[in-house]
C-alpha cells in the first residue's frame, strides 16, 4: 500500500491514460500536489470497503508506531507496542517510513494474513527492485538486507516472511476481532454518509487537507508534485483503525484505487485503561472498545540493547501517552 506524494488531485477526465504513479498521498508537507485523475464514469464508482485488509492495517500500524503526532490517541499504544516489539519484526522498520513511504508489494489488500503473505512472497522481481529503489530514493536507507531482498536472496526473504508474521502476531492477532467490529461500524456509517451527502462532502470529510478544485480532489501529502491517472476502475474508501494521519491514496495494479483514511473509532481503540492486567484477565472482554493492555511484568526482561535498537530506528519505547 505504501508510497507517497505531497498532495493529491482527483480529477474528472474523459481521456485519461495509464496509471502513471502508484503511491500514497500523505500528510507531512502541504504545498505540493498529487494529481489524481479519473474518467467521468469513475465518478459513479466510489464505494466503501466491505472488509478490512490485515496487511494494510499492519503496515499502517508500524508507520504510526514510528510517528510522534497524535500522542493523545496513540501515545500509550506506541509505548506498549514498542516495548514488546519482537526483534524478528524489526526488519520491517527498514522498509516503512513514518511519513507513509513503503513498498507497494508489502501490503496487498488481502482478506487474511496467509493469502496476503503469499502475494508478497510471489512478487515479481522487477516490481521488488523498482519499489525498493523508490523508497530508498525518498528516505529509506539502502541497507544490506534491502539489497539482498532486491537480489532475491532466499534468506533475506525468509527474514521478511518471519518479520511479517511476528509483527502481525504482536500487533494485530489478538485484537483483530475487535478491530473488525470497529471497521464494520465505520464502513456502514461511511456508506450511509456517502449515499446521503454525495461524493464531494464525503471526500472532504475524510480528514484535513482535502480540497475540491473544479472536479479535482487535491490531497495534502509529503513528496513531490505527481499525477496518478486511473482508467475508470473507480475508488474504494478503506478506513483504518491504526492510522490518524491524513488520507493515503493507493492505486492498485488492477482494480479500483484505495483511499485509506483514519476511522472515527481509532481514538477509542488505541486507548487502554491504566493499570496492570494479564492477558488471561482480559480474555473474553473484547466488547470494551479498547486495545488490550500488555502486562508490564511480561516486558521486564527486555534488555537495554532492545530499547537502543528501537531508538536508533526513531521509536522511543519510553514515551508518555500524553
């Protein structure tokens, strides 16, 4: 899902060509523009996703983990998640930037972990090389491991597979049922909003930094001026419960583009009641509407070396929830 531009522009165009760029629009530096063009017929093809995408949510969670904004929403979640982040999951941080940069092949819009991971591991070599060049040209360091991924080194790809599995287990697995409930509630509300208020108001209500100009939608983001052109496949609105930045745009190689936006329930899901609770004591309490607190005692054996590695990657495991 990942890629990025400073701003996006979604335009009405009856003579558009091929998809020119595949990136996310992101929220760091307003002032540039991603031109997002569509055929006139595509204006009638805006829908709301009917199911969450676990790998996309995982990638967004890892980006949120590295950010410093929205501490009132994600501060406590970041602290707990960073303290317990498995060492085997850390390589993903080399690929994913807090600004929204990351390789598109890493988070296909799959219905589950296994089918999504199968797609990741089957990515064409040319696509892998192009995506890794792109992210390293923006802000990702070209590490030895990234070079090995580009060279299709089997061990490097096993590291990637294990990293995805470990990160999913640590961040999403236990809370996925609760995230699904919140997703379906948000998607139903957004579909009703779209039917009642129409396209223009729906898009501009997704987050700050969206503007209509004639029949074009501009989205503040953080890269350079670019243009994305679609051929009438339409757009699917995809809420995220672990992202609080501005709207992200993820055109797909085939099918409608995804417009990822922060769901209204993100704040309540990211907060956690204070105090120590074991995983057993919270079993069966998924209706609470809060992400389960990790038992602090389970993390006392984390070494200072682990915290130092995280700080080197821009993650402070000791930050306050604010």
